């Protein structure tokens, strides 16, 4: 267990994921956010149990990690806080994102991180899984790595579905997950019909660039309009 300014950071998986305890939502300031960023770089996904932030506090906490996105079409939890979107599986447009994806990859500058607050969920079931895409890439042969470097693509996640690259979180109301949007994929385990109500803020990113010297291919332009792996169904984002 690693300790950072009083925080307890404990890994939950061999590839990625750690819990962070000893923290309250209203105690997250610039200093704590710096420690969380360092832990996120090590673990890619952090789980902060029981914080239960208000909508305004979730926005404030998220803004410590960078400028926040105002999502173009997902519903808001509160009209006065446009950066916080609400994801309700029981809503008329609600769906369950049970395919591997990362959020808002249709953007020229995809997000670097997201904070997701479980407001209400089932007593069991409805977990979320994350995959470490860095380890997935490192597991490929060198010729495949060289081929992929510099490509743009539509995500197809068959290789990344291997469980050995993943971690899994069983939610309780009040929990927050904070993850790296560029180095991971995530998916809900769709094993329950019970309602899942979550709120999310997304931290804006820069414009991704290929490594120096990488062979660049013409950018592929497809007909997808939402997250990776989904055709025109924008609700697939939690």
C-alpha cells in the first residue's frame, strides 16, 4: 500500500486499477489533485469509494484535472452545471454500454480523463471493467506495433477483450471512478435489469500526435457519430 499525503492507494489488479481511501469530496484541492494525477499515471484507473459529491462538487473536483467538456448531446444532471452529464439506464434514451469503448473519440481533441459518480445502482451486478491498452499494445509483436503506430482507426476490440488486461469494479452508491481516457477502454457488465444512475465529467485533452518518425497513413473517415464501437448511438458512454 502506497501512502500519499495521508491517502491510502491500494492496487486492485495486476494490470491497472487502485482504490484511494482517506479522502472526502470537499477535501480535494490542487495539492490532492496533484497526488491523484501521480497515482493515476501509475494505475490508470482510481476508485474513490463513498465520496458522494454534489453535482457542483463533482464539477469542481473535475476542473482540478483540466478544462471540462460540455457534452454536445448527453442530458445534464443540473442545467446550471452544464459540464456534468447524467447517465440513466432507465431514461427513454438510456442504454447500457456493454461493449468496450472510450468516450468522445469523435472529437479532434479526445478527452484525457473522466470522473464518474455512481448515484444509484443495484445491490449486485452492473459492474464496470477497464482494460489497460498500453499493456495490450506491448503484448503485440514488433511488426504489428510498427504497423499500428501512426494509424488512425475505428476501434475493434477483440484483442483487448482478454481478461488478463482488465480490472473490475463493483459499485456502491457514492463511489467515484477516475480514469485515463486515452490509455484504457471500459465497459459495463450487463448482467442486471436494475437501474444505474451515474453522473460524469470529462476532462478535455490536447490534439493527439503520432510519435516522431512514425509512418503516417491517410486518416480514415467513417460514418460513426458517437463513441468507439458504436454507430450513431450517443448514449453508449458509461
